[in-house]
C-alpha cells in the first residue's frame, strides 16, 4: 500500500467541513464556540494548518449537526483515496 499524502487529505477534509458550515450559514466563531475550541484553532482545521484529532472531528460533527461520515462522503475525497490506495 502506498503512503497517503496526508496534507492533501486534510485539505480535502478542511474544505468539506468549511462547505458544510457555510451551507448552514454558520460562522467559524459559532462553530468554534459550539465545539469548545478557540476560533484560531478551528480556522487552522478548515484551512489545513492543523490536522484535527478524532475527538475534535466528533465535536465539529455535533456542532454542525452532521454525521461524521459526511466529512468523508465527498466525491473528491473518495476518488483521491481510490487513486492513492493500492492493495
């Protein structure tokens, strides 16, 4: 199996989280507050400056009222995985 370029995965993940937040017309401040995160740390997740922990992903999912699977249920993300993971 090839190693994944995680920077790209985190970028796709951050973009997906940002798209979901914006579709709900929520600000970064609102989501960060719901998660108990500092706004600057939340911003770093959306803009691929800091990879989120699994715990943080669950907090963001709850704050956005989305199943965590929706963060990864993205055509770009899935095609990237398919392209880069070879058994």
